[in-house]
């Protein structure tokens, strides 16, 4: 499987992402933001975490206008699979490839720790190897991870089964980490080919480093 990982000025998780997918058997190439196209043989396009353009305007707002994003839009429109992690999720929101927006965490502080997530829907490629209501432990690291969507949009997400992950405690009881509407940690589009989440599954690949719950998440794309 060929995976293309985008790289913007300020991206800091591209090599973690490359390592994670190579660990599960994928062929990975890093694509610079000034490139005007992505490789034609791309099976999955990943927009990794970090602070694209320093988040100086708004998280993901400048990266949304990068040269490569025209190809990303076209790739997604043609059914190509796209995964946005943390800043990548923010970029997908800014680009209109996923509904909603990101605000600053309610605490106004950067949050960096392992946090439990509850699988809300596994009827999608990304979480196809997970069980519904399964609880996993995945690192988070964000300042602007407070997901917002209006009531109409939230109803549409719920009705279309687009909510993938919610923040919870170790027992699966929902809890709000950062102020996100309905405790949302990850969503997909209605066509189920564009996915975004704030936590970092690429940082949960080794038991030695604390947890390997991210393995089955990412392996879903290789099925």
C-alpha cells in the first residue's frame, strides 16, 4: 500500500507518521507542501500533526491554501482516502473537507498526555478493526482541539454515523477533555473517505513506549 504524507513548514509528526505506517508494512513517501500534485499511486493521503505555519493565523488556516491542497481536494472528491491527525484534522476543517471548526481548548492550556477514547462507529475503513464501544488509550497534544459544530450539523453527524471517536475515561464513561461539542475526538465525512481526529495514533505504536492501541487503528487502512 502506498501512503503519501504531507509536510508543511511547522509540521512535526511527519516522520512519526512515516515510521508508524512503515511498521505495519506500508510504503510511505513524504510530500512537500509546494508540490502541485500527489503521487498517482497514492492509496492513502495523510496530513500529520504539528503547527503548520506556526498556527500564526489560526490552526490550519494558512496550510489550507498551500499548492498541494488543490490536489488534496481533487483526490478526496474522487474518493481517495484522506486521514488528518491533530493539525491535519484542523487543516481538513479549514479546507471544508470535514464539517465543523476548531476552537482553543476550554482550559486555554496546551494538553499533552495519554487519554482514553471510545469507539463510536467502526462502520468505516479507519476503525474497521476496532469494536464498537471499545476503549483505547491514545496520546493527545493540542492547544486548539475544542471541536465545534452547530446543533444542525451535530444532528447530521449523528444521523449519518459520522462521529468516530469520543473522549472518555478508562471505563468508557464519556468525559470532556477540551470543551469539544458532544465530547467529539474524531469524525469522517458522509462518504466515509475523509477522516480526522485530534489524538495521535502514530504515537501509540509500541508497548515499550506506553501503548500500541494505535496499531489497529492505522491497520484498518491496509485491509
